[in-house]
C-alpha cells in the first residue's frame, strides 16, 4: 500500500468487488468500489462518514476552512455562497480568460519549438487559475505566487500520506518551507482583497464575486476580517484544487490523444469546423462535442484525483449487505472504479466513443465520478470543464503537435493528481492566426 497504493487498491478491488477491507498496521480500512455503496457513503448516509480529521489537520494550515476542509452547517452555507459566485453568466468570463492565457503562452513559443506539453499545460493551468481567481495576469507576480502554491501543495501531499504527523522540530526544512509558502500566498491574496475592496469594479474574477456575495453579511455587521478570512480560504482552495485537477487532466489528454492519430485528426477537424480562422469563444463550447468526449474519457482512465478524501465511520453502519465498524476508514477511488470491467467494458482501452450520445447511457449511474459525487462533488467542475475545453480548442486551432516515436508513456507519477511520469515531449509548429483554418497535413510516425 505504501509503495504503490494505486496498483494495490486496484488489485484488491477488482478481485473482491463491491467492498473489501484490510489493515494498515492496526487501522481498519474499507475500500468501497460500487456506485450504489459510494452513493450510500457520500449521499444517503453521509452523516455517518466524515472526512478523516488527520487528513484535514494536514491541509487546513494551507487551505484554511475552505470547502475541502469544513463540514456541517459551515460547509453548507459556504457552498451556497460559492454557488452564487460561480453563477452561469460568470462562466463566459472564466472561459475567455483561458483562451487569452493560452494565446499568450503560444505567442512565446515562436514558429517551431520543442516543448514538454505536460509541463507546458501545468504552467498554463496555474496561470489560468491565478488569473481567474485573483485577477493576476501572467508575469513575475504570478510566477512568485505559483511557486508558493506548488510548495504548499507539495508539502501537504507528502504529509497527507503520513497518518502519524511529525512535530515541527523534527522536520525543520519542511516547516520553514511551509511557513514561507503560506506567507507568500496570504500576502498575495490579502493584497488582492484590498484592491477589490478599494475598487470593486476593477475585475470580475472569482475573488470579486466572492466579495460581492459577502456584501450582505458585511452590511449586517459581520466583521470585515472574518469575511476576509472566509474569502481567502475559499479563494485559495479553488486556486490550488483547480490548478492541480486541471493540469493533470490536460497533460493526460495530450498523451492519450497524440498516441491515437485518428483521435488527434478528428479533434483537429472538429476545431477547424467550429472555430475556423478566429480564436475560440465561450459560445463554441456546445459545438466542441468530440473534444469534450476525449476529455471525459481521459478523466475516466486517469481522473483528476485518483482517490477521494478518506472518510471515518462515526458509528457501526450497514453498507448494503456489509457492516462497517465505527472508527474505520473508508476509501473511494475514481481511478479504481472507473477501470472496473463491470462498469466499463475493456476498461484499459482509450475509447472516447463511450461518451458519445449513442453510448453514454451505457455507463452505470455513479460509476463515473472524476470530480467526486453527491453534495461534496467539486463545485468548480463546470468551470474546470469549460476552461479545459477552451485551452484545448485554442491549442488545436493554432498549433500542430508531433510526438517522437515511442516517447508517449502511460507510466504515472502520483501527486495531488496523477501525472505522466515521462511527460509529453513534442515538436510544436505554430500556425499564424490567419492560417488557422488551413489543412494541417501532420504526418504521424507512431
């Protein structure tokens, strides 16, 4: 389990079915691998399965009391508030921000260059996340904040896999790095909040929307520092969680799409037909159906988060025909369930047609949950899907990508999201905007 948790959980789940159990030293762990039982844990009996406190203690210093760490009434109130901030008419702005940031990245490539596309979309997703959340455009400021966000995420990723938390004096270097990262994040977010309060109409980013929906509470006498702390925690949660889920998904999209020439050619044709010679626009989203299918299938094979936060059982509970005991840990893995042959025939095969209108109803309800399930599912899913689709459409409309023979590997490295261990090295040819609709004639050699 320690050496390779993804493979270990996959092996026992696919051997034992809906629910299996094992010991981590003296800790009883239950692996739930059934859409029906996952629904029981996350929806019908959710009050009996709470997020494990030892994991929350690790990430709370970074994320504060954001949606990932809060619970009960506070979680419900905060989620409702953020839903107001993520209103439908704000999606166009977030999608357009993704197009503009992607075009800035392409402009820095020149006409022909070699890039690791996995690294490139990781940097890009961070820029998009920072711009959409705090309104900070790519540049030195964004780079400094991005380094702090990566450092904070890297630290709590290490610590979230350590059930026994070491005291600060035993890990001085990590403690110092955490403090420095948090200070930088708080400085940037605090500065952005102050700017928005001074000029609320300056930008329409997530931070501005969060501040606008807290205006009623402020008018009713709620202390400004309490509201600022709440806004800070939600903004940082969206920025970190959004970046890691989007960057991993975009990296695997390219590894998988470029390894299948017929998929890549069809993607280019769709973008050529929909976008033509202009930049992609949010209004194009409904017509980029195949791009969305490929993205959905990428997220099935390698979901943004390979495992959900561990839940702790608060009382002896029946899950279907099984009994789980108070104090046990419940684990649910989109990676495992979405590769179960009971729910996805030939599950290791990359097949975007699974999500075509003709076949999507074949997927059992609840078997596909790359962004979680139930009321605790990722609130930013719609925003993430819109931004990822716009990023992909922009890259496909402006660039030709060719991978070296044998360079694309499905070997994975674990992070907050699972990432391609070998990256995605490609040769990029950038087409001028006025030629964006011309035939590409890319030769595949793999």
